[in-house]
């Protein structure tokens, strides 16, 4: 049985440049669609967060403003209720051995911009995973976690790698996005990564060796299915 580690943000807010805290968490689609895809493939899934913080869903991802129809939102809410016993008991990221997993997957939401972008424990997992040659995937805002790989190093081990993530245009669709202290697309480019993007709000997945990235929530299904397909060959 394949084993998957899902590294989920533990943040409940995102600090904007004016000092205000925008409520956030993980994005429902980016967690649930891959989770269900991996579960359907028969994978064993472990959820881990920094300091075993209980993750919360971004309520914006469960409404029309987040691009979710009422029917889909109802289905997402029901599934999150089903998964509450699992989400309420995450593993502590500091206790994780990434080598025990066939896949390490980071779902997004604005939360990673607040915690994983500065988390050196996560950075160590990312560096080790990249070096291992085994699949590593980050979706939408989750590539923000890559910023932490340059905290204790002159440059990131991900410099030069092909990646995607939420684009500046997509970030600014939300009014609060204009108050961001920094934008993910800009930071990935500044760190020397080869960033690319597709059309806004359309699926776009980039694969560079063992590194898989998806641009936005709409990329959730394509990214997860690509990973399942490729893991079948390993």
C-alpha cells in the first residue's frame, strides 16, 4: 500500500501589509479532491501540521466568493465533518520521517503564507524530499513553503527548478489580495525558480523530475491524478 504524507497548514489567519489578520486556513478543494483521489487509489494517508496544530478550513473556500457552487460547498462541508476525527488529530510535523512515505503532498490555502513559508522543520522535509528523488507535490499557495528552504542557506535547493503556484493575477482577484505583504509568483521568481503559469483559474500542472506543482484550486484534480498515475509506475 502506498503511503502519503499531507502537510497541512496550521495557520488560522494571514497577516496583511497593513497589519490586519485575514481569516484563512487550508483550501477545501485543494485538500479534499487530492485526499479523495488518493483514498480511492487505496493509499494510506497521514496528515501532519506544524506542532500538531489542528488545521481549519478557509471558509472562503466553501462559498460562491471562493468559486464553489452551493451544491459543491454542501458536499465539501459534509466530507469535512466526516473527516473531523482525522483533522482534529494531526501528526506533529517535527516527528515525521518523510522517507517513510511514497508521496509528500502540500495542499494550499493562504495559511502556508503565514506558517509554512517560515517553518524550518518543513524546509528540512522539503530539502530531503527533493534530494531523495521521490515524489513531492505542492498546490496553489503551498509552494510558499519553499521560501523556508532559503532561511538557513545562501540559496534554496529549489533554485532553477520548474514550478508553478498561484499567479499574481489570481491573487489580486480577491480584494484583500491587493493588501498582501508579498506575492507568491514574485517570491518564487526572486528565489531563482523557473516559474510558469497557465490561464487564470484554469488547471496548470508542472512536473520537473520528482517535483510536482499545481497553479490553483482548479489544478487539484489534475495534479492528484497525475501523481496517482506516476506512482503506479514506481
